[in-house]
C-alpha cells in the first residue's frame, strides 16, 4: 500500500517523507528485517544477498548494505499507508526508496535496481578505493579551505559530497586525501566522523559506475510517480522516466544538496518525516531552521526508535 489518502492521524498536517541513505547503524536496519521476516521483500533480500537471520549487516559492503537499507525503508513507509503525502525525497541511496514508495516502480523492481547499484559501486570501489568523512562545526568556507589544502598536500581526489546542514559537510575521495582532511579539519577546530560506507560516493572516483548503472536504469520500467519525487542533487521534482533515470545516474557523482532539498520540501509540507530506521535525517533536520522534522514513530502508534 502507498501513501495517498487522508488518515485520521495525519489529516492535520501535510507530510513529506524523507528516506535515509547508507549512514545508518547495522542494528537499526537489522531490527526492521527481523521484525518482518515473513514479508516477501525481506525474503527476497535475504536470498539475493545471502543474509541469514542473526547475521550482522556489513554496512561497508554496498552489495549488502544498500539492499538492506532500501528494504527497511520501504517496509517502514507502509505504516503511513493512507496518509496525505505531498512529497518524497531521499538522501543518496534513499532516493531509490522514495521512488518505490512514490509508485514510480514496484518494490521488487526497486530492489533489483538497488542490488545492481550496490554491486556496481562495490566493483568500482575495489578498483578506486576511497572514503568519506563528515566535517562538523566549521563554516562552508573553512571546510572548502580544508578540502583544497588536502588536495594540494596529497594531489588526490577530494570533493564535497553532501551538504547536510549549516554545520555539516561530507567530503569524499581518496583515502590519503581524506586522512589529510581529517587532520586539517581537527586543527581548524572542527569535529570529524568517518563514515562506514564502502566507497567514495558523490566524487569522481565513482565515475566508472555511471555507464553500468545507466544500463540498469534503461532496463527498468519507471512510471510517473503518484506522489511527487524530489531529487536531492538537482533539488527539482521529476516525473518523466527518462528524467528520473538521468537524475539517478548523475547522483552517483553529484553532491547531495540535502539542506536545499529539505527546505524545498518544507515549502509544500508542514512536517518532514524521517522514515528511518533510526533518526539520522531527523538529527540533521534539527539544525535546519524553519523546518519541522519528526520521526515515523511520532505519527504512528509504533514504539519510538530514536537511535
């Protein structure tokens, strides 16, 4: 079931649904899968990714983490069936979860796309290893200084991969450049958090993934979304299948403009719901002024999970 009607609990608010990417904990994702073992989508992801119940989810292996995060998000969104949803958006991988929930593709087709994305990105990351680090408590100018200094020091690739809020920018690139950026950012008074993500996403190191992923997308039967879908790289809605395909392929290289996307969502919705699992997007949203962010549990009767 998809969001679409008007429910008793959500009638007072226009909702936007936000879906996280890979920046989640393994436990948060595993809890959703284990609580829905009889769901056909869970059975599919376990079979495809060879995940047994009780096994840990390796969040650094995109062949496993991306499909698992996608399935967890789709299942959680079903709790909002019947709610009046104005818009869906996603952070990086979360864009694909949002597309499935919007009705642009069915759940199983979406799982296939995500499995292929994870495989392709894993292969590229093996050839061009790198990492990602979130830099906090520095101004955008200071982060750009750190980035440029690190590139000058190492001669490597390092790009701004995500603008997550007024005080958090993610850098992505070659390991040596990331290491140097960590030292420089710390010296500037910043706080750093290395992300457990298997690859330098949203940087030129993912360039070789584009053509292969475009082939996967070309074979995918997209439909115009029933709920408007907002790209978090272009910060524009897309309806035409070819426009959606182009946006998803380019998103592997382009930075995530999350602050701009959330502000755009707030123009058409009263509340932005972090569908989760966890509270990653809600926590980022706390730092974006004039946006009301809530957890899924705040608008449903399910137990609260703020981890």
